[in-house]
């Protein structure tokens, strides 16, 4: 679904990402960890194609298309959707109208009220986008837009930040629905059918790992100083970071890389 090769990105004249290699197969959910300022949001914004993130080397492939320099709206039409870390307030634009635009981008016609009811958001449809929304409401609004768009690759930047524990269940279930992995979605289908239809991919940034209680992550990756340095089980990574911190996590990753390059020991 997504293939990133030797990616180098400059923001504001500074190199923020360097030699990033990433592959997210169809149907897989990957979790992106990394300390503050390591470049996680920049990577997501670059994949989506926001202006100001200049790719100076490498390429980004999505569903076989080279999207490295493709405009943001074309990437959205091709099937990439994002929930950003700090969504802006948009005065004069009703949430309902934005959700309708998202549905159109995804080439779908749907009952917006019915969709909003799934995330308990009907009462917010006629308010300006994010205007005086609470932190948790902003995250739900973002997910509603994504549900309307129904992208094949879902990028979520800290979906649980600012969300209370009760609403976390709703956020978790909604993400499951987005990825077609949810219990609701599977109703009336055999397990085989449900698995065969898991064709959505996701990249989710988290600091706390709370989201892992609700979704099935296939892999975790660690970004450190603009460089992806580890790729393995997401829960293992979270446990390691919690116990030993990022420095130790990176040291371990470097050891593994050195071992991988060493010739096998002779007996
Ligand atoms: N427009 C910009 N101009 C200059 N520097 C920038 C710009 N955008 C991001 N940066 C810098 O790039 C680095 C990476 O930022 P980024 O937001 O990608 O980090 P992050 O890993 O998402 O951090 P956090 O966990 O705090 O959200 C930071 O040092 C940030 O200050
Ligand atoms: Mg960030």
C-alpha cells in the first residue's frame, strides 16, 4: 500500500527526516513511536503532501503510484486520509459541509446524520469546524471526516490525546470501523470474509499506547532524530520504551543492525 524509500525532508530550511525507509502492506496497521521533535508529524504531513515539507531525496509510492510530488488533493482522491495533531478552527464552514466534501472526495454519497450518529456527533454538525470544540470533540470530528472519506490509507496523529477514558472506547471502536476490523463491521460475515476485506492500512502515532488496547497493530516503528531505527512488535516496543526510555531503545536497535551486518561466527 505504502512504500517509502530513502526519504529526506527539509522543513524551514532544516533537514527533519533522513533516509527514512518504510513499508506498510495492504491491510496492516503500523504504530509510530518516537520522542517529541523526532519528526513523526513531519513524516505524516509529508506522506499526505502538506506544503512546507520539501522532499529533497527519495520517493513515496502509494498503491503503485509515485506520489512524491503529487498535490495534496490528488493524494486524497487516490485514497490517503489524515487526522492531524492540531486541527485548525475553520470559521464560516459548518462541520456538516466539511463532512460532505470528505464524502465527495471519497466518491461516496451517504446520510451524514446517520454517519455522525455512529460517533455520537450529530449535535455538532451545524457548528463551525472545531470552533470551541473540546480536545476530545476535535478528535471525534476528525474521525467523522475520515469515515466519510473512507480512505485506503489512514494516517492518525495522536488520536487519543485529550480524550477521556470513556470516549477512548468510542475512538477505538471508530478507528476499528475505519479499518474494517470492528465487531460491528464483521456482523453477519464469516471470519474469513471479514479478514479478506481487511484491505485498509494505517499509520498511527502514539505516545501513550492507549490505542493499542482497542486496535490490532501489526507492527511498531521507532523514529529517532528523523531516522526510523526499529521495526518490531508494537507492544514490545512500548514496553521497552516505558522501562528503559528511548535512548536504550535506540541503542538496542543499533546493536541489532550491527549484528545483522556481521558475518556469521565461524565454529
Ligand atoms: N515549519 C517548521 N519550521 C521549522 N522547524 C519545524 C517546522 N515544522 C517542524 N519543525 C521542527 O521539526 C522537528 C520535528 O517536528 P515534528 O512536529 O515532526 O515532531 P514530532 O515527532 O511530531 O513531535 P511531537 O511528539 O512533539 O508531536 C521539530 O524540531 C520541529 O520544531
Ligand atoms: Mg507530532
